[in-house]
C-alpha cells in the first residue's frame, strides 16, 4: 500500500534518496511533481512527461470544486479513470488558490512581493473565518464556501492517491499578528481534516505555515508533526521582498525540517526553480511541485544549464544550436533554436508545446541527476557544477 523508505542519505548534507510507495506505483525521491491543474499539462502531454521521468502528477482541487466538475469526475470513478492514466496523483487542498483569489488579488502578489508588510485589509473577494472560506467562483461569480471538511470530501471524490489538508496561505505582505492568527487557524483546520478523512486508498499530508517568521514556522512544524499525517507540506510565503525570500526560505527549512519526523516525506509546495531545488534537497526536501516549466514555456522562456533564455530574442532566429547542448530531450536532439524562436515569434502553438516538453524534461532529468549524485556521494559536487551560472551568467540570460 502506502509507505516511504529512505534508501540512502548524503554524508555531507541532509539530502536523501528514497522510495515513496503507492498502490499505483513508486515515486523515486527527490522528485518533481508536474502540475496538471485541471487534469492536463499545459503545452505538453502525460506520455512525454512519463518518458521524461515523471512518477506522479499534481491536480487542483479548487478548480474542480468551483465548477462542480468533481461530481462528474466521481461518477467516472475518480481522476485516474477520468483522465485515462494509471500514474499516482496528488491533489492540493485549495488553500493557495483561495489566497490567490483573496489577498493575492487584492495586493497583486504571489508568494513573493516587491514591498514590505502592509496592514491587512478586508478582501473584496474572500471572507475567512474559523468555519472556512467564502469566496466568489472565478467561473461564474457564484458565492461558494470551502471548509476543511469540504476540501477533504472533494479530494476523496476526486480519488487522488495523496491529498493535502486544507490550510490558510498568507500573503508575504501580511503582518506578524495576522500570520500568527492564520497559522493557528491552519492548525485547527488540520485537526478537522484528520477527523473528516476516511483514508480509503488515500493518504494525507499536513501543511506547515508561519510565513517568513522562524518562530512561527518552528511552532507550526512541531504541531503538524504531532498529528498522524503521512507526510508534510511546507507552504505559504517565505519573505517580504524578492531580495530576501530565497535566503529566508533556506533558513526556514534549516530550522523546521529537523523538527519533523525523519521517516516521513517532505514536500515543498509551489517551488520549482533549479537553484531552489538544489538548495532544498540539500536540506532534506523530498518532493516539489511547480508550474514554472510549462508557464515559462508559454512566455518563450527555456530552462538551460546556465539559467534560462528568452527564445523570442531576434538574434536566436539565426542559431542552429539546440536549446541546450547538454540536454538529451527529444526537442534538443531534433530542433534548433532558430526554428523554435520562429514558431514563438509567429505565435504558433507548436513552439510552446516543444518548449514545454523541453522544460519539463529539463527539470525531471535534473532530479534524476540529483538522485544519482546522492547515490554516488557527489551531491554537493553536482550542486556546485549546476549552479555556477549564478556567478557567471550569460548576456542572453535573464537576471533572477
């Protein structure tokens, strides 16, 4: 059934390789989980993702709830039968999407922000209280209510293998007092999720919150660790500005991961840039999910060994080189930059499809390299080799 086994630990860091067992297959960790929000990968397909190394996919509870589609999925027998796939599936709880519709929309921010803390104002789109969240559907404006019990019920009907507890994701602009209040609410909701969960061929992960504040993160880690979750998700925002978020995220992981049971898997929610993956694996993270590979593809951005490159640059129309000469994906073996740049400039959908395929392969293959490096005792060496672009960036690479 379900289980998690650590196969080897790195001697010079907290990195580890493991095997996450589900009834539908094994997940080799550290693993990247491609996000198929509404049941499909944007720009590419499940078969190419599996061939590239994907063991599991993430889907979005919020969207299936807002349009009522989870009822149709349930009639089909769950997500696996609905989309015609047998690979393991995760579903998020909907907490982050509620944040995006509320504070994220009001402040114009995601997990990171350009400015510092502001006073919490009443959201135009959402209302949060102890019972749950009331919000308007982004589909038709209908007023909807999601509670911990609702989130678990919907995820059970969707039939994902691994689900997440319902949480309140706070804005990077929220004050300490509000983040502390929301963290307490997340903890109480976690307990309610456990009571509501039937556990039929599913396991649930608890989510650690606390924003950028170390003492809150530690408190949250200790509480979630005390509950009978299968594993842990680290969510929410990590800093108040672009300049400090990454460093603060690493510090938070340094302080919170030692407080969690070593024998359970740890998932860093919504994080997927290559430098973040290496830093987080070094600290003991086992799973990642992020839309970055396919989102960047839609914007013409390719992931390469030296960072990322904008394929819409006019100079690339003359290039006969592959996207990345070190990449073994089908796209890099068959097509050159000039052609893909042409497709993107002409707004041909195929250009996005090729780029999404490459980007997803790039991340999944990086995870394969990481697992092999840990196995061989050379993780830190690989990290240094792969992240040296941060010191010597190319002119055509966007700054981070």
